[in-house]
């Protein structure tokens, strides 16, 4: 941003000339979106003037505006360069709460967490539109519910939207810019990955701000967004997105966040220690079920929050979900093919297209995880086991601790394959022991064979 010398002024048009850099204190008395901008009518004690801004102008809110005067249709207007909302006649903001992290390793993220907590306070107080987008699993939904409770504690609402893919595309950005231009965006459990760069850059031109809370392994470099991720601080993905949201939210506004952070750790198989009880498993499976089946246009985040707080309703859905998971897992185990590789790794392969329907519960990732857990339970503990669930355009991998101790890293292998196969691979990544790759149809056998070859090399350098 260029440095300008702004002169304090009133909005009386007779005293303003085109090309001036001015600072005014005004109240927005009317506003409307216009293409990529917001058009507002502002007033102070001397009169009224038109304002044009890339950020949303909230009616009846007071602002300090720094901008450049322009002449249009024989009238003077101000094009906003800097915009600051005022509270009770002066700029003000609630303070973040000082407290220790639940896990000592999180101290490496202290500065980022505090900055994000303050950002949450600032956008809540701005009165401007907030859009929360989250990944379609229990971890993403735990994070979304935590942010929902935080905003409710602050007296704010927001638009909550679930995303079916870990990649934020240019098409996604175009739709968000068209429907929510000028809003503050919060992304949870995605899309801090290289594949989302173009989409995030495009959205950045239309959003008031972008915040990302994501624990997935990534080689993406820091952009203009505000990001909290353990990866950039040498930590692993065991610090789940739902847990990160909890550490941020409780510093911004103290309310009842329940055990959502524990549910996220449990569902993502985090290696961090936490106190487990049956309600954790129950809530996690119910959230997975809702993420896969609920029509967002009919039921929103408020409904989900009320549902999981109701033990009777939650348990009824849990029983339904358990039955579906057990039935499909049994089918998957029956069709699974097993082979022992040259490096003595037991490879389990399941053709998911034969049993799992798209956008149904349980989702493919859940089935692969359950099949993998079954074989790990029924094989000797020292046996290295890797499970691959595949379909026409995707493969999901799971590995047990023994395979990981041999040097297997599903995320690293997928990153190497992305470089080797270029545009054939649409997206891919995850964690060392749980990752997925999505590719263009017609290349299933090529990618599957290449992945198996990579697995056979595990332990070769040890």
C-alpha cells in the first residue's frame, strides 16, 4: 500500500476538491453492494457524501475513513483506502484472555493463536458479514461448532458452509466473491495447500479478510491470509483443527465449548493424550454422519449444535450410524484382497466403488479406516499393515505404527506422485498414516500400481 498524507476533513462537498487524501469520521446511513464494491452514504455534522469501498459498509455504524476524493457526475465522493470501525465514539476492542495451552508444544504457536483470537474479536465487532467454511469430516465440524459458539458468545451470527473437497478452487472463489463479496472468511480444516493458492489469491481481491485454521501437512508458503497451522512451526498434524479452534475461541470469548476439541482429537486419531469416555466416540460418529448426510440448505449449524447437545437425539442417530458402519465394514472386509510385499508389509486393498455410494454414509474414508483397524486388530502387533481403498478417481491410504516406524509416509509419497504425474493428479495429501489422492478418471490402474511400487520401497534405505 502506498503511503499518503491524509488531512482530517469534514464531508461538506464545498470544502472538498478532487484528488485530495482525506480522513473523515462518519456514520453510514445507507449502503448497498455494487459489483466488487460497496456504495454508501455517509454523514457527519457538516453534511453527507458518497463512499465507495471494497469492504462492506454497515449501516448505522461509525467509521474512520481514509481515502481519496473523486469527482463523478458533478459530485464529490470518497474512495476508501483504509477503513476502521469505531465503537462508542472511539476505536475500541475487547481484549484476548491470557491462559496456558493444554499442550506444551502449542507454545510455538502462541503468537499466531493470539493474533487469530484478536482477529476474531475484531471481525465480530466490525458488524461486517462473516463466512465460515469447513471440511466435511468430524474434525472440520468440531472446529465449525466451536467457532459458532464463540461468535454466539460475542453476539454475532455468520454463514456456515461445508466444503466437500480439501481444495479451494477458482470456481469456489468466484462463487464466494459473487455471493459474499466484502465478507470476512474463516476456513477450518482446509485449504492451506498448494492446490488452493489460485482460489485463495482470487478471493483475497474480494474479501475483507481471510483466516485459515488448518492442521494438515502442507508445503504451501505463507500468503496474505492470517493462518494458524502447526506445520509451519515444526509440529505435526496431531494438533487437530478442532483443537486449534478451541485454543483460539476460548481466548476470544469464554463460553461452554464442551468436549468438541477432544472429539476432534479422537476422530483424527491424534497421538496427544486426552481423557476419553463413550460420549466422545458417540459425538464423533454422529458428526461424521451429519457431515455426510445432512442437507445444508435445510439444516444449519444451529440445528447441529442443538442436536449434539441433546443426549437422546444424539444417541438415536449414533445407533443408526453404528449399524450402517458395521454393515458396510463387514462387506468391505469380505471383498478385501491381501498380499504380503517383498518388504514384509501386509497390503490390504479394497475396491470401494463396489460397496460405497457417493455422498452417502459412511464415506469412503470411514470405511477404509474401519477395514484397516479390523486387520490391525486381527494380525500380530509387530506386523506392518497398509490399507488402500480405491475408486475410479481416488485412493485412500492408512498405515499402522509398525509401517510408519519402517519409514512409510503416505503424505510424502503422494506429494512425490503429484510431481511425477502432473495434471493427472487433481489433489492429494494428508498425514503420514492417513492420506488420499484424487486423480482424473481413466488413470486408476496407473496411479494404484505406482502407489504400490512406492510402498514396496518402504524400509529399503534403512
